[in-house]
C-alpha cells in the first residue's frame, strides 16, 4: 500500500470516536444541504485519492447490490440473475444483498 494511504487510514483510525460523534450528530440534525456538502467533500477527497492505487476498500467493504446491479452484473457475465445471486451473493443482517466473500470477486 502506498505510504500516503497508510497515513490516511491511520488518521481515520485515530479519529474514529470523533468521526462517530460527527455522524451521530448528523443523524439528529442534518443540515438542509447535506447532499451538496457530501458531494463536495467527496469530490475534494477524490482529488487526492486514486482508488486504483490502493483498493483497500474493496478488500474489506463490499457494496450493497440492488436488483438493477444484479441484473447488470448477470447480463455482463451472460448468466441469469438468479444464478448470479446464488453463486456470488448472500443476504446480510440488514436484508441487503452483498457479496459472499471479500474481497469482491470482480
């Protein structure tokens, strides 16, 4: 892993309590422009981070897959959505489809 990314991960770990408190506060009193703030911060972060250089998220955290995602992935693999679901997915504790194994098989 690239040293700059290691430093970002360590900073995030050391500020875990602070980040959780911030997110809890957002849940109780989210600003009206939360979506635009989030998009702005996302863009700012990804000006500094190249996911293809690290890919650590893909090793530990998988996406939630909606029906449209399953249909698209199955079509790309030229299999039926039900076969894709059976082969690659499971239902998590929140009743969402997620990959059976991490890192993501793709």
